[in-house]
């Protein structure tokens, strides 16, 4: 007697992610999965981006947190559409959660869909959500050794945002060393040094976003 | 035909954790499981503690990281015994890993065993490692909303260390709000505001450690 067992949760997730990816492509919506430690500034980056590019692009955000709708409320305050997923203690978002969240969004009306994953440098990396790119964030207060210690995210991301550069004078963080660690894992990684507090470097990130949206529309 | 399946990884872990706890009790070694986001300062706290209390207590550290032995080398530089566990991408330590690490330690010769878990506010909380207490760390750069968003750690920890207080002038972090959020979840939580950089507040943490060691010895 053969017992059917779903042996691989990741395989099931990958199948659903492929369906989501097809749908994002059909609608021409650039989908970015933001991954970092808790408190690296994912929500702050979204608040700045949604405000600064709000007249240029139609954007929405899916927020993942173990508890609270704090982040969705912060994002909604910018005027953008925000959907909160509470994982109830879970450590990552997966494709099924994204599928459920999409019921509250009109993909055809969007240029960019941001997925703000649960704050966690490890688990979210394993679960494809159908995104075009994973975006890694690292705050300069976390230490320049993080790419080396948590390599998988930096290997798979298309862009790395080094956030909170305004704090560089007060911490021991060697930007060159962090960038070297990340580029050793991923030579094609785009790296942006920014401060969501004083706005430093955001224009480079916005230029990257514009080009990514253009390519997505061309591919739709 | 009945198919035996270990349905609950956590149950198996809990059984092993109970065995470890018995062994720690027999040896009278206080065991503390340090849990936080990546880069909150767990290793820095250990470096300070091992140096400042090195003549007072016999201490060892089990270091958990997805990759590298950076942290074990930092700890060993203080003169303490350090054992590195690489989880090879895994998001938490579990009791089996601790059991394996103990082969490199002489528990009878120790007063305190520190377990520095993988940097992750979510998954390590689920896996009992036989410790006497979970110690939560939160850096003031991570935001004062973290207890509310990631409640489980703050609910279960015996102490919360608010680290990097030297950066308070440069960030938006309301100490009262973070403490209130944590105490709402866990009214018995001991909270220490410290800076591993300038040494502020460490004496209060050391006093807590001394009392915990005393109680452990009395209970052995």
C-alpha cells in the first residue's frame, strides 16, 4: 500500500509560486519581496518610496508580521493600498498567504506590488512568493559580517539596501567589508547605501525601481 | 497497519530538552539561551560578560550561526571555552545540537553555560534547549514596537536586555513604550538597559547573573 504524503512543503509552495508569477506577469506588475532582520527599516523604506513615487507609480503593499497591523497602518497612511497578513507566530510568508492577500488587491491596477516579509534573515528566503526579485535590507547597526553569516539571502537577492547610513558615525560598520562579503556571494548584486531618515541615496534606489518597472512592462 | 510517524518535531525536542535540563541541574550549571534578531549584540554582551566576570565564574558558550565560526572566535578571544554550531542555513538551535556540542564541554567544571542562538526573533523561541531561562535582547535601533509584533519571545523570556543605549540620541526609540509592551506580555520580566559599547548598565545585568547562579547552586 502506498501512502501519499506531501513530502516537501517547499515543492508545494514552489508550484503555487509559479502560478502567482504567471499572474504577476500577465498583469505586468513588478513584485518585490523585501527581506531583512526585524527593525532593519523595511516599513520605513516603503513609507519613503510610496510617498516619493506615489504620483509616478500605482503601488500596493502586502505586510507580513507575526502580530499587529501596525505596519499596514503606517503604509496606508501614505495613501497606498495595504493588506496585512498576521502569521500568528509564523516565521515567513508563503505563496498561499500571498494568494489569499491578492483577493484584496486589483493587480491590473498596479505597477508595483511590494511584499514586506516577516522580519527574519533565514526562513523567508526559502519560500518563493512568485516575486520578480528578493530585496535584502541590512541596517548598518546590525554588523558588517551578516552577509557571511547568513549567506542565502544575499546569494539570491537582486538588490541589497544598506539602510540607516546616518548612524555610520556611531557604529563599527565597514561598508566596504559588508559589500565585499555580499558581492563574493553574488557578483551581480546591486547595492544601495541609503538613509530613510535623511533621504540619502534614495534616488539611486528609485532609479533602479524605474528601470525594473520598465523591463516588467516590456515583458508583460 | 499502523504507521509510526514522529508527528511532532517539537515533542521530540521537548523530550531531549528535559534530559538536558536534568543534566544541567545535576551539574549545577546555570544555562541561559540568548535570543534576538541578528545584530542585536548577543556576542558583544557575551564578550563583555566573559571578560568582566571571568575571574568570578567559570563560563562557556555554545554559538549558533547559519555559517562561519566568527562568533566562537570572538568569544574564545576572551579566554572562555567556545563551541560553534553551524546550522548550515537552519534558523534555530535545538536540543540535539546542544547535546552534540556538550561533547566538547565539561559541565561539572562550569558555573554558567551561555547558548547564543541563531539571530532570529521567531523560530528559536519554539525550541527548548534545556535552559534555565531565555534571555531576550533588543537593540534600540530595531524599534520599540518589537515586543508587540513578535510577542512570543517576550512572553517566555526571564530577562530583556535593551542594548545599544548609546545610540538612543540618534534613533526614534521610546524605552518606556518598549518596556510597557514587553511587561504587558510578561509582568515578571526583568529589564536591563545597557550599552556594550560604553558599559552603561552592565552592573545590573551582572547582579542578576550572580543571583541566578546562587539560586542554581542552591537547587543543585
